C-alpha cells in the first residue's frame, strides 16, 4: 500500500490553521464515524491546544449505530462531547450548534467568552480531507450561507458566515493531516478518503472483504449471493465477480472491475452500516 500520497504543501497549512484558531471560540473536530481513530489527526491536541472542542462523528448514515454509541462513550471518557451527524441530510447539526453555544456560554471555553449572551459563538471546522468539512459548513450555514461578512480581525482570506443557529462559522475549514501508519491508511482508503488512483484496488478490496466477512457475512450473501464462511477473501472476490458478470473475454475474472464495484458498494452503504474500528481494536 503506497503511503506517500499526502501532498507536502498541506503541511504549510498548519500555520494558517493556528492563526485562524484564534478567531474561534469552539472547534468542531470532524471525524468519520466508521473510523473515528484512523480519521483523527493525533497532532490535533498539540495544534488546537486548550480550545473548546466538540467531536463530530460524521457520515453516521454509513456507520453502525452501536459503534457510534461506543465511540461517543469513548470520547466522553476523554473529556469531549461527541455527536453523531449526517451532514448530507443535515441531521444532528442543530444539536452541534446547541452544544457549542452551551459550552461557551457556560464558560467552559477558555477563549474570550462573549460577555454579551446575544453575540454569536464563533466556530471553526477542522478535519482531514474528505471527512465532510465543507458539507458540515454548508449544513450549519443553512440558507444564509451567502450572507458572508468580512469582519475586522479576521485574516484576509477567512470570512465568517452568520448562521441561523446562533453560530458564526469560519467559512474555510482547517485541514488536518491523515495518519500515516499503515493500518490507519488502509482504513482511510477503504472509506474512500484517499484517491483511488494511488492505491492497489485489488488488495484493498480483499482487505475490505477480510473485515466484511466477519462483520457482515449475511449482507454479503444477501447482496451478492455469495456464501463467505470458510473462504479466503480472494475466493469471495472471484465469486462475486462471477455472480455479477465481471468477466473479461478470454481472460477470466476482471479483478479491477469487481474490486471497484465492491469498494463502491461499501462506500455507498449498500453493504450495510458498518463501523470498521472499535476503541479496543488492535488495528
Ligand atoms: N454518506 C455521507 N456522505 C457525506 C456526509 N458528509 C459528507 N459526505 C460526502 O463526503 C464527501 C466529502 O465531503 P466534503 O464536505 O467535500 O469533505 P471535506 O474535504 O472535509 O470538505 C462528499 O462526497 C460528501 O457528499 C455524510 O454525512 N454522509
Ligand atoms: Mg472541503
């Protein structure tokens, strides 16, 4: 699995991120609910330091609900409030805004707490690429997302969006860095957070099937008509290819096509709502 996919220029965005953090009372740390740890930049604690933070488990339409509960408890034990969100449908967004306001008005935020209770609480969205930062900004901004005000004290490129939820949002998210350990990268690739061009799709789809046959064997049977018990993942992949006609003339199974299909089905949620890692897992 190639590891060196992350563009170097993004490292320079840490400086930008640090500068913009100053303008936010609260940080929304966006994670992928299917892989909350693998989609988390471990450096975030260093970067955002003591700033108040709400953890967002986004794409919860694709994750397992029990898994979400376990993760919310996990973050609670670490001292963070966490919420399930489906940004594309705007679900969980109001609670997010409420929590951010509550946090600041209760004085939990160590940033300059607004004295005037009517003042909007300012928030900044941070996360690694593809976790849904832009979608969340749009969901929070709602219909008023076009009402962008250029406020003094905000760096030139950054603008704040006034939202109907009593939040002011920096309209550009802070981009964090994906983990570069191999186990995390594999899971980031499975959920589609890494560009497919840089990956070996066949080994990726087989790694995915390795997990799915444990997590959701019935679903694989329902969707593809393939029994997975006792089979190696390459056998499962080939059987799926045969069932779905992923065959090349005179050349047998079209591994690329079937791999793409399985990965696509998983990413779209066609194979069920699946959380790929739990706090107690070892990879
Ligand atoms: N299924 C699902 N897809 C989502 C959700 N939020 C974002 N996405 C999708 O994830 C992809 C990346 O989202 P985007 O907001 O561009 O991520 P960003 O790179 O963090 O800004 C897009 O295709 C979104 O439609 C969600 O809650 N559920
Ligand atoms: Mg974006």
